[in-house]
C-alpha cells in the first residue's frame, strides 16, 4: 500500500496545497511551525477519519474558515483508491471512497492502516491508563472489525449509564430497574472486549520484547500485565458490587473502561525507574510491534508516520529504529525533521531510495 498524492484544503495551516509522493521513503523537512506535523496528521485523518491529536474537527479547520477537505490517492495491491474526508462545520462530516460515501465511518477503519509516532506518545509509558487503552483499542479496531463494533456499543451504553447516574444524583431519585436494563446491555460487549484484549496482549508481548531488545541494545527482560476488574469476577457481578459506589459518585467505576496495561522490568513498574532512553526504547518497541501485527493481519505493511523523532532519540537508537523500519521493502515511511541535512544524511546511510520535501 502506498499513498501517492495528498490534497489539503483549509486544513490547519494549509489553505490549498497538493503533494505527490514518488518514493517509498519520504522525508519532510522544515522549521518548527511550518506544518510538518499537520501534513502527517492529514495522512492519519485519511486512514482513521480523525486527527491523531484532537477529537474536535473544528480544531482542524484553518482559522477564519468554515470547514476543510482532505483527499488522498492510495495504491493498494495495484488498485487505486481515492479517499476524501470533508468537514462542513457544525459536526457535518463525510468520508468517501472512490466517490462512494460511507454510511458509517467505522466501515473505513482498518482498510488503510497506519502507525504514527509523535513526541507526546511518551504518555503511553509514563502517563495514566487512558493512553494505553486508546493505543490498544486503536490497534485492535484495525485488526478486528467486530472488536470495533463491540467497542462502539460499549461506549454508547456506558455514556447512557453515566448520564442516568448523573440524573439520579441531580433529582435524588433512583430507578434500579433502569440501571438493570443498562447493565444487561453493557455486559456482553464489555465481556467480549475483555476477552479479546487479554488474548491479544499475550500474543503481542514477545513481539514487543524483541523490538525492545533490538532498539535498546540490551538484554533487559520486559514483562507485561493486563489489569482489569474482570480478572477478579464476571462483569455482571462487578457491576452489581459497584452499584452503591456508582450512585454515590454519579459515574461508572468498574468495567473495561478502567483497564490498564502495565509494563514491568525486574518485576518493578517500568515507568517508575526507567531512564529516558529506556522509555523511548519501549515506546518505539510498542509502535513497531503495532506495525508488525498490522502487517501480519493485513498481508501488507501499514503506513508509518514518524514525527520529529530525531529530537527524541540518540544516534544509536535512531539508527536502530530506521534500520528496522526500512527493512520492510513494501512499507511507506513518512518522517519529519527540522534539519534537512540531518534527515538526508540518515536516509543516505540506509541506502534507500527517498524523497525530501522542504516546507
């Protein structure tokens, strides 16, 4: 799969721009603020129907404009695909594939997979549980369309349940029958999500471990633990036990929306003692594992978007990362840097055909 052309209209700092990508490895060079990250984000939007950095489509509209349009021409297995994303403001959004509009955006997820690595992704390692759940859900949603549907149903019912709990708190009137109905609707997708996450993480750990060893250049042994309230008891029982607390706090305190993935080294929490170099190595190991798994399930390599990684890695780790990435001769790579000469030198050392775009 390869992205050949990209058109941006009123997207962030781009008014009307067009780019043609002629090589498998594309370097994007320019000073801070010229739009390197925005260009990668536009590619991500075409693949996921949303920005990597914000859930608000209004935030992606160029200042003073009412909406935006993105269009990309992909080649997948020799077949052309024109993907268009149009935001007209006021939450009016359309996604088109070869001039046919999707009825549901979820139909597009996983068809044009991509993996993005950005500076703030270190929150995957040192932050709370939400970034890790989001990372896992994003990966599984591209691999398994049924998982994505279960996640959509779960989040919709969870939102309804939380709204009902808030209503009970405001009116000081509780209807347990209504809660029973929502709990019954929440259990099946929640249990399915739990089982899929648990099975998937077991198979993913060896891939993460190997990439960590390759990037870090050490023999440090990583462990991974899946934390979920469903490990202790069935979901229905957990909801029943948590009801009094849920009513008191006006929110749902148990479920797969509280799950976490914990990384350990020498049986100690990784994020508490790991050096900056170790954290970066683990981050890239996670992303490369994501890349490998998508490649295995799809039968072709996803796009790989690397944003400003030269500023975050030492030369040895950077070399190890690029060497692994470029080893896949069917993978298209987009990489940004503020120093054109440094980017050119790194790509020349890998002896791969590449294209440099200066912004």
